[in-house]
C-alpha cells in the first residue's frame, strides 16, 4: 500500500472538530441575519390570512342572502352568538340570518370565525356590520376593514365592501393606514 502524503490512499477523510464548530458558527450567524426578515414574512402571512378569511366569510354571507332570499348579517362578535356593538373585529365574527332587521342573527349563527390575535382589525367610520340583502347588495355605506400589525412593521391590508355587495381586497391609503396605527 502506498501511504505517501497526498496520495489519497490510506488516509481517513472527515471533518475535524474545529471545522464542525466553524460550520455551526457560520450557520448561526446566517440564521441571526435571516430571522428578522422571517418574522416580517410571518406577520405579513398572518395579515393576508385574516384578509382572506374575511373575504371568504363576506362572500359566504352574500351568497347565502341570495340563495335564501333573505337578509344576512356579518358582524363582529365576542361570544360567538351575538353581534357586538363595536367597530373592532379581532375577537371574531359571525354570519347569521337577520329576518327581523335588528342586526342580530335569528337563532344560532350560520358561521363563526375566530379572532386573529395579535392583529388589529377595525372597520371604517365605526361601521359595525354588513347586511346583505336578497339581491346581493349591501345596505348602508361602503365598508372598509383594515388589518394592521401592532408593531407596524408591515403596511396594513384592507377589505372593501361596496353598496352593490362587491367584495375586494385593498391596500389602504395613508390616511387609513394612520387611522389603523392609532388603534
């Protein structure tokens, strides 16, 4: 057997302890650099998830109003049974039949959504609910729901419901973003 240096035969190949420690140190540094941007991605993902959740719930409420040919209410809730009289939505929402036009579900709600902590979710102009009519329109004024991260690291997102009942995602303007930041 040839055991001359550099011949490659007879030598054990592997990493020394020092090389392994250096690799771990480099990985730790890279992870430390990447973690703030990963946290931002997580926050943005939470806001997008909440925005999508609300858009789907609003679409459901509108379609049920048309299918059932009755008034449906979409509103914030704290107990999962009744509409609350606040313009903050982070505790949850519900969809229910509102034949009595009292802005409360008749009986048990059809759907209830959980809150989206730690996000701040509020409606524009203190509007506390959306009522969809049998033709799919939304009575009252336009509604904009704002989704904000408490640390303001990400720009807010929005959901707009027009009087015609159209539901769309939006990017709030500077005034709305400032309103959302105020809490």
